[in-house]
C-alpha cells in the first residue's frame, strides 16, 4: 500500500479530500467519493452528455461545470472559467468547488433552463419519465418557473428501424447515440444533421438503423428521444419491477434487467450502474425477442437507488424506511422552492402585478388595433 | 431547375480533379477531401441529392451519413434543387447600414420570390446568407464565384436583366 | 505617411503575379530565412517582433509558435486561418486577392520555422475566386523553386494546400477549423489538448491568421526588433483595419498601431470622417463580436485620455467603458442607425452560426435573437431587457469555444450603453416600428 501511494493524486472536492490515479477526471474523482460514502451522492456533478463507456463523450452539455479554485499545488491560481468536470483531469493539490460554490449552482440552474427551452414538458406521456436524467437534473438543479415565452422547436416522430422510435423534439443533443453507433456497431447510419438549434439526430434519408446492437441507443439516451417501441405506452416505469437476469447469448454478455408487471416481462434493458451508465451493451435479440421469464435465469431484484421513483411503494418491505428516518431524510434534503419572485399576500399588490403582467397582452392588442 | 442527376458519376475532367484533391492529404486522411469534393459535385449537378452524396461517400470510402452530416452543416451546399443562378444575399449588419435591407426588398419584388424560393422560370434562387467579408463594399450579393458589390436598386435591375438574357 | 508593411506594394499593377511581386523585393525573405537562418532563429525573430494574432484574440504569435510540441517522427502542421467571416472584417479577403504572394511567402517562412512540410491555407468557401488566385500564385512559386521539394537547394520540402470551407463562421475558431479540414462538421474541440500538442490529424499544429503570417516576410527582411519599434507598447507593428458603415471612405487601411481613433476616423488618409451631414453615434471597433461603444467613449477613454487604435487603449476601462481591437472590423454608426435593429441583426448572425454542440450557445443564441426580434418588432416587454442581459451572462464563459462570448458581448454592451433606446422601443412600439424609425432621445452624438 505504501509504495503505491506516491503515484496517486490528491485533490479536494467540496472540502473532501480524495486520492485518485493520475489522469482521472474531476467527475470520476467526485464519483469515487460518493461510491465510498453513499450519503455524499449529492456532491457529484450531474452528467447529461458524458457517458463513461463511450469514448469522446462529454464536454457538450455543460451541466457538470465546476469551479477550480486552485489549479494545482504547483500552480495554485484558480482557473478563470468554470470547467467541465467530466473531461478535466485532476492535478495534484487541485481544489474543486461544486455544491459549495454559488456561481456553479447558478450556472447549473441556467443550463437546466437552456436545456428545457426547447424540450417539451410532456413527461406525463413520456415513457422515459421516472428514469429521465433531464427530469432528475431539472428537479435537483432547475428553477420552478420558466422565462421562455417564445416558440419551441418541434419535429415529427419517426421510426428508425422496427424497434426504435426517434422523437427528436425531446432530444438534448448529447451525441451519446451517435457515439454508440460509432463505437459498438460497424456501420453508423444516423448522425447529427444541420447545425445550431436546428440540429437534429437523423438518418437524413429514411433508413432503418438495422444491426444487432442498434437497441443500445435507447439505453444511452438521457431523455425520451429514443424509445423502445415494444414498450411504448405499456406502463409507467415506476409501476414495473426490475429483476436482474441472464442467459447464454452468442452475441452479447446476456446480462440484463427484466422489467416486470405482474408475471409479464414488459421490457428488457442492459444493466446500469449507479450513474445510469450501462455496464455491458446487449444485443437486440436479448432486448426485443426474449420476453418470457423462461428465456432467462433470474438473479433477483435489481438494486434501485432509494431516491429513485422506481423504488417508491415497492415490494421490498425490509427497505421501507422508518418514519423517523424518512423525516430526517426529508429534512436533510429540504430546500426552499427555488423561485426568486417576491411572494406577496397583499391584495393590492397582487392586483397591481396582475395588471403589469397583462401589459404585454394589452400592448399587442393595442398594436393590432393601431395597425 | 437544374436537372436531377440520373447517372451519378463525375465527368472525366472532374474525376481527375477529385483524384488530385484526394492525393493532397496524408495517407488515410482522404476524408479531408470531403468539403472540396462536395464543391466539385455541386459544380457539376447544381445541388447535392442523396445519390450524389452516396457517390461521394463511396469515392472517399466513408459512410454516407458522414457526408450528410457535413453537407447539412455548411451553408454553401444546396440540399434542394436550385435555379440556374443562386443569388446569395448578405443580410448582416454592415451591409444593412449601407441600405442593404432596402435593396433586398427591391430584389425580392423584382424576382417575385422570398428567401429560399426559386423564380417560376427556374432562373433565380434567392438565398439569404450571413457576412461575405465584403463589408466595405456593401450591400453585397454573390452568384457562384462572382461578388456583386455596392448594390443599388438600379444595379440590381441591371444584373437581373443581364442574367435573364 | 504612416509605415506600410503589408500594403506598401498593394497598388502596383500586376502585383498578383510572381514576376511583379519579385521585382518589388518579394521572396527575398524566403531566401534569407532558408539560406542563412535556422528555424529557431526565424522563431526568435517572430518572438522579438511581438506581432500578435491578427484574427482577433491578439495572442503573441512567436509565443504560440514556442508552444508547438516537437515529438520525434510526428509531422507538424501549419494551418493559415483564412476563414474570415466576422461581420465588419474583410481585410484578409482584400490582402489575399490583391497580393497573394505576400501570404505565400509568409507561409513558406513560417512553415520552415515550425518544421512543417505540408501546410494549409483554409479559405472560406465563399471566396472561391480568391482560392483560384492563391492556387495560381502557388503554382508560380512552385515553378520558381520556392515551393515543393528541396526549396532553393536547401533540402527543405514544403507543399502548400489551399482548402476551401463550406460556409460556416464557426470554422474561424481554430479547432473547428481543424475539424473542418479533416472533413468533418465544424464543431470546436474541447481544450485541452490544444492544437500545439494535438491538432490536425492529432499532430502538433499551429493555426495563424492570414495577416499575422503575411507580416513574416517584412520581419525577416528587417528584423523582429525593427517591427517591434513600430507601434505602441505591446501593440507592435501595423494592423489592417476594415472600415465600414457610415463613413466617407469605407475600405481596408493599414495603420501603425497607436494612431488615434479620431485621426483614423476623421483624416482623409483613412476613413475620411462620418458621411456628410451626419454625426457619429456609435462604433464597433473590432468586428461584430466586440462591445459597441457610444459616441462619448470613442475618441476619449473614460479617463479623458485620447483613445488609440491599439490593443490596450481600445480595451481601456474594461467592458464597462472600453471594447477590444479584435480583428479590426471598424463599423461606424451615425444617428440614422438603430442600435436595437443592429443588435438583433448581430444576434441573428450568432444564432445562425452557432454549431449547436454545447447547450448554452445552442439554446441561448436562439433565445436572445427571438427576444430581440420581439423588441425590434414592437412586442417587447420591460422585463425583456434584463432577461437579455441575464441570458448573455449565462452564455458568456460557459461554452466550449469563444462563439458564446462573441454572441453575448454585442447584446450586453448594446444594452449597457443604449438601454434608453431599448426601453423606447418597448414603450413606443407603434412609433418604433415605423419604417426608418430611430430613437432620437437624449443621446450624445459626436
């Protein structure tokens, strides 16, 4: 142990010291802290585009921006801008501020806002709801209101192949599905077309994405842009029960999670780690064609994060929290509604505000009249 | 309208040119030729339909989607049929200061089309573009490689007349 | 007459040909560098000259060259950034079409200094006619033994390739340019690694602006120290300024850095003053990305000192009362110009040119444009003004590349200095949307 230690790099992340191997990113260092102590999970920067199993992913969504208050022991100057923690490597003596830095949290709030301005709030009819990273991100870091009053971009839903539907309107352009196709299939047929906020994931001309591993784009998608057609509208995920299972497969590892409603397997996905990343990609046969319990060797219930809605009101009586624990948890996670409007109860003021809010509408009708 | 290419192949001269372009780059980096080769393709067919792009992908040994991604990113590549002359009109600030918007209004009226449309006779397609790096000589538009500068309504009339002949 | 380094011979008839260029002393610098100097000595002269990147960032070119990694057996590349697309900037266009050999000579010297055997000039695709001029000039230089194998018998080989872009402002960002040069979408790369370590084809690469490189032949002929003696302070040498807008004589002018803004704007040698019968209202001094200045901050800094055409003087006062030299796109507005309309116009530009890779820029530029469009068209509300400032702040500094900043600054600065005009648009929508309507409230004109 003693002789390995000098090779490690020590950094301070939100006041917690952690030692990691050189070349580790700030994000991975933060995850290491949380993996050692689950109660620190909230310290880990959110990742909307970064996906460890995919090379070159990350750096795009800016959700994980953090403040480097001290660059390294050698050069203690702070970094002038916030840096993406998912692709920035640690240096010996680096001091990183995440949840302890007001500026970082403010920026993160604005990233939520940016990602949501062109995202439909159709969670009630979206299959991803309950396991959507954008939903979590918005819930944990977003604002309760939107300031966006303009038109949102929309696209038509299209089928890409027999099993996958692309609903581009929901896409946040993380590029994960593009990297997946590049890195685990031999021939990529979809990509990012156009540019700016007109960018879209597309095959350009209507082409089916047809290869044995195409279904994995569903698992890597952080939102409901790519969904499993065999599962669409079947069930809310929090009413399904995940079980780990495996089978001998000649194409992939065969290790999956089966999602049950009663005795029926509604869908099959790859197994994911704490950070929502798949452990091993699976083939389409396992995913789409093996939907009988008899196809599988069951291993037992999938471990679901306590904070996940999927674990709510569930079957494991032994995991149901005692009221005092739940209350403590609630108290520790309590935060005031994130809304900086002044709340007023005074009737006159409310009336006045309502008049002001109507100003614009009045203005428009006035304008229409004048013209 | 430019005819839809039915037989997708470069002319022998253009194929020579394409080979010369590909040879410019280091071994294994032939994808670098994509932008220049797409310009050559557009020169031949006027616009890039998916057969043309697939053909280019084949020549460069890359996936067709890599060509679509690139062609749709850059504004110079026409992904829809265009008229004989594509008028690329600068709509950016410095040209507007020199009366660019008024001249543009006149041009639209003259042609009877809006941005993105082609005249009924198939002669002109009007496109709005951003700054063409000719701000001191604005208002400016470009047709193929030719810049038309210091535009006025009269000049526009003259240019359109000359090109309609 | 002020010192001319780049444009001394630009009006000589036939200067675009090798023979005429040669007669004016062209290619002597290549001879001097390759025959009598080591690459390190050439780099040293560049460092001594203090010449700063003329594309907008203003980073010292010699220092940038010094960062180039030189691992054994790995090719190094020099790429010239001729993707000039910043609104208000057209100097490289002018230089390349008028005197192409100046750039080619600079490319040979610079490539020699960096040890590059294959160098690229990435020209925006819209300038296809300029590309043909450059290609012709390269052929001529090659025929004369200044390019190709064993240049001037020195054993040094150089191949020069002109690469056309496809129409994308973002490719002026150096890593987007490299992506584009590799035949990909112009998405800027995350840094580090910087191009000096991993650039084109993952090899060490230097990317320099046309004007920066074109300075090299003069620097080699006259020495870096002589170059550094021109100009003022750390703003050494001369600078090409693209002048446009409401002035008597729009065009490209070469100035000695340090000439006063007043002289540049009003003297007949340069802009010739505001067009007759009009008054100066505002100025964008360095291309559309830099903060716009109101009349009272143009000729004098906030401290009452003369404002000079130099990196330091233009940025005096920070963004509160100053701006930047940027790429030298000098756009002049008289009292007939509507700042709101112009801000919307610039904002539309950045919205159109955002690559769409990172969320603050992709979503923020579109949002700003839509809000500005509303204000300009008479549908704004009072909270929109602060909303715009806030969006711009949330984009600035949080994006992969500087396009985010470039989109944020014009909006933030227009509101900083011309808030009244925005408010007038919102409170007088009917009047403000009349054709040619411009705010004529209390505003200082010069």
